């Protein structure tokens, strides 16, 4: 307490001094001391809080996998712009042995404050911390990073980028367990979808979350984090290894640092589109309004119930034969599915509910959507003209383990619809959303 009061007085006395609170005998060196008596309250008032910048961009760059060289390239893209007086760019980056030996071939996890430089091969940003070997597949580490960034680099608005492999709510075609994003090849761990929701709850509200990872723009993923973010930027399809174009969208932010969350989210999509439209790669990228997920849940429930009530499995089967699907085949574009069901059914109520769902997706849920077509995708030629901005899980044979643990499955009736369609519902030939006495009925949804 005495040390704090002394420092306050010295600051007010225009003293050039070095203050050492380590316990050394030579605590203060004075060049000049004016014999001025300064009231203590004035010294306290002089301590002003740090001014918040417009934005802090937090990039959780888990390159502890076969994408390491792409992670280094993206760090160098960020450095072409760098942090400035209006926004911070902070990165937690992980690396491992065996994939890229450049930049000193260091391994482990580091935190950087990204600064501007013109070297597109070498990372020259300010190293803030070397954390050693920590698990970036642990959702608690994501929490640690984001909380640290918010505390040390406060801003009016926050963008959180999660960079890595991703595959929507599930990790792959053969691994029938609940997974999501951020594979750490060293720990062999990952952040699954429920854990992602837990992480975002602990981190607190962010304005934009950008999944620079494959297949993350799904109803199941978005519903899990809807309460903790305003806008979700992600791809329905697998992303090329180079991912987002950081140099392009950060340059736009540098020109207009006061842009709002939706404008920044759109600029990420525009940058992605701008780059890949010049290549032969087919891509998807969209912006979703997180606040609209409850409305989506209701529209989907009405749509699914109308099909079940009509008993129109034939329309579903025909729709699935031509619906836009993605690298994980069970991921289907929701709008296109509703559109095809509408075209194949003869039931007027199904047609009406399909139209309501399509209108909601187009006018409420999806704020922005751009696709590129090309001769290449992860599994062949690509035409994404029927990708409307959000995918949903529709398996061909059975519901994967873990699906019912998702918030989407708990609070919607989509899993009941899937069981009805797949013939796994043993209670009746069709599930009845109108039967509120059913143990499968989720109350208060309609």
C-alpha cells in the first residue's frame, strides 16, 4: 500500500524514476524531485483506464496436424495488414514435428500479437508467450485463449476464428461419435460439438465467430452456440487447405475499422469468394444470424411434422436422391431439401410448410451466402448452385451415436422425424408431433 501511494505521488511530481518492487535495497532512483505537496486523491484520478479498440480478432490457429504449412501461410497473410490503432490481431498457434520445418521448426503452442511486415514467408510478429506443449483439442484451452485475449486486448467488438479441420457435428463418415473441430494430432483430441457450446458459454458473447474449417455451417452446430454469438461465418462444404483469405478481409477492415459485425462477417465471405472464384475449386461460405435459430427450429418442426402426418416417405426419398450434399454425404442443404420435397409431394400442407421453411431460411436465417463452382472439390467436380447457406443432418441408414446429445436434437423433433423416415421408430408407423402425451414430444415448440 505504501509503495502504491509513493508511486502515485511521484507520477504527479513530474519525477523521472525507476521503481523496483522486488525487494531490492535501491528501490528508487531520482533524477529530479520537485518539493511539491500533492494530495493523494489527485494521484489516483490520474490513472486512466486503457482505451478499448474497435475490434479484437482472436485466432485459435491449431496447426498441430497436416495443415501446418497452411497455418504458417495464414499467419503471414495476417501480417500483411497487422494490428493497428483501431484493432488487435492476436493468435494462439500450435505446431508439431513432421509437416513443416520452416520458421525455426519450433513445436508446441505460442501466442502472438500480430504486427505488420512484408515478408510473406517468415513470421515476424511479437511473441507474447510460449506455452509449451498444450492440448489445442481441449475445449478448455480455447476458453483460456479467448478469455486471455479479451482481458489483455479489450475492444468494443470481438471476432473469434477457430482454424483447423472440421466436419460439422460429426467428425467423419466412419467415426460415429459426436465430434466437431480442432483436431490436435499430438494429443489425438478434438473439440466436439457440445464442448464447443460449453466453451462459448464460458468465453462470453462474441460478435462474430468464423469457422475456418470444413463443413461447420450446420443447424446442429449453430444451435449449440446460438446464445453466445451474433453472427456465424462458416462453410457447408469442405474448405480448401488455404481456407480464409486473411489479407483481403483484414485490408477491408483496416480501411473501415468501425464496421459493424454483419459488415465484417460479410467481408470474410466476400474475401473467400474473391479468392476462390479465380481458382478451379468449388466452395461455399455463408453468414447466419444466430438469433434466428429458434425460429428455424419451429419452421423445421412444422415442416417435418407435415411430412410425417401425410405419411409421404416417397417425397423424402425422391428429394434425397437429388438434394445438394457435401463431403460428408449425410450433410444436406436444408433449403434445397425442402424445395425438392415441395416439388415431389402432392399434399398441400407439406407444400405450404416447405415454403414457410424456405422463406425463413432465405429472409431471416441466412444473412449472406456465396458459392463458387469448379472442376474440383474434395470428391469430384462441384456445382454448388443449390447450396443456400445452411446444412442439416439426414443419414441414409441410421442415426449416428451422439446425435441425440446435441441441443438441436433435445429441443427439436428432427431426430424423431429421422427415426420415422428411417423406420427406426418402433412405437408407431409415424411419429405424431401433435400427441403431447408422447414421451418423444418436446413441449412448447410449436
